[in-house]
């Protein structure tokens, strides 16, 4: 959540009281950022799992980059 904001842009004044921004990651083909964010969030689900999750994520990233 962002707090109050006051902008004066070359004579255009913008006042915002409160802004709520919700970002949702969506998995699926062609959703590169959504897939990446879901994978990173999955690493946080089981921090005691060691580096297996990190290695899996890096392999997925390599697979995506090789497909470009």
C-alpha cells in the first residue's frame, strides 16, 4: 500500500490519498514473469529444503533462455 502522494509536474498537480496495488502471478505458457515469480515464491514455501528448489529454478530459467 502506498501512502499519500503529491506531484507537481510542470503545472499539473496530482494528489493521491491512498493507492493499493495487487500483483498476481499467473503460471502458463508464455507467462515468463508469472512463471518466474511463482517459482521464486515456491522456493520460500520450504526453506528447509536445501538448494534443490534453487537448482530446479535455475534449470527452468536455463530451459526458458535456451528456447528463445
